[in-house]
C-alpha cells in the first residue's frame, strides 16, 4: 500500500496543504473545527509527516552526529550520555557512529552526516580528516572536538579535552618515585593527540628522573583490548620481566589484567599495573593496588552538550575546555 502524502490528508479533510502543515506543526491560527478535521484525516490515513521534507523547509533536523573511535568503550559511552542528557532537553537527538580508529571510515562518516543535514557534529577523531572537517565547518555546520584534537591550520574549533601530558607525567613519576625502574609501556596510537601527548608525558617523566628510555619496553597496543593482552605476552618473554606495566587507556588495561590473570600473576604482588583511565574491572578487585588517573567522561560530555547549545544558538566561540584527570593510587575509591 502506497504511503499517504500531505496532499491526501488535505483532500480527506477538505482543506489546503498549507492548512494541514499549520495544524501538524502547530503554527499560525487554525480554528478548532478545522484542526479536528485534519487530525481525523491524519488518523484515518495513518499519515506520518516526511521528516526530510520538513528539515529542508525549516533548514533544521534537530539531530547531532557523534563520531567516536570505539562505540564499545565505556569511556566514550559516558561522554555520549553526558551530551545526550544536555541536548535532549532542547529537543535534539543524537546519531552515533564508530570510526573503529579508521581515518578513511571517519572521513566517510563525516560526509554522510553532512549529507544527512545534521545540525552539528561531535568528533573524537581517528586523525587525518582535517580537510573534510574544514570543508564541513566552513559550510556552516558546527564541529566540536572531544577527547582528541588535531592541527586545523588556523581553523578555530570548540574542544573538550584532558591534560594528557601532565596526567601521564604524574602517573609515570609516581611509579618512578615508588622505585620502579623497569616499566613496560603499553602505548596507544601516536597519530592521534591523546596517544602522542601521553607518550610525551611518559618520556618527560623519565628524563626528569634521570632515566634513559629503553624502546624495547614500549609496545604499541593501538588502544585495543587485544593490544593490552599481546603486550603482556610480549613483556613476559623478557629475561627481565618489567616490575610494572603502564597502560595508556582503559581498554588496553583490561586486556593487560585479563592476560596477567590467565598467566597466574597477581597484581600488584607480582607485577604493578598502572592505567591512564579506570576500567570497570577495578570494581571487582579489592585492594588491587592498581594505580590510575581517573577520567570525568560524563562531565566532559555535559560540557560538549552545553557548547553545542551555544553554537546552535549562534553564539560565538571557540571554547576550549581542558579537564585534569585525578591520580588515584588505591582503587578502593571505585568500590
């Protein structure tokens, strides 16, 4: 059965299409009698307004695109929840996309969201999509960067990030101050700002403590659980196993803990574990001695949501907010 149009409703109610539009959108004066006729026609024909046609007319879709690198990561889900709780109150809905840490996929998603006429885009970039971001932003679509940034060559964008360098510097320094000199590093992705800044913070802490970096003790975990597990397998094959393992995100840390447990190692008695970002697994371990810096992802999402509302209200920017994660040396704070 063919889908009914606004013209069918107008014909059934014996009014013009303009009158049907006014009733459906609750705009302009229409008598109660006419409203009743239109609503009865809508119900009889089971008519559903064309959202795309309406958005073209109003130049607004009330949708916001959110592109994150890993949709399964609780950290990004909490950011997204914070955004949603703020913007939904103003009638906006979110469209979630995952780039899977692929710049090519991210580029396609950016173009797709632009073609779908979203009102704004929130981006936790996988990197190397500056050209697409620049074109979309210059076309009038606000883009807010979250967690990760990149060099925009003069294009000023809003952003909500963390002080990755300082937090990692403090985390590494804590390990060194505790006497650990053999640290196995589970590195992230160096082509994104978070990976690069955390690695720089790590190296700066080593330098300030008079320790030369040994590249053999650096494993590229690519911000994945599998990467964390493979890093443990790599380190445990050393004749001198690291005294501590430092992981640069929560997902890799989960992989580290799983692999250590499978191998029969106890944390921190056998190997100390430090993590940039907490994982839910910490809540299952009592007095685990896991050292971490704790994010505020939900609060970051709320900040993104408030910035979005300002941009969609045509207020000027940019706003660049930086959160400072807290160093936690006893995971009892999570219990």
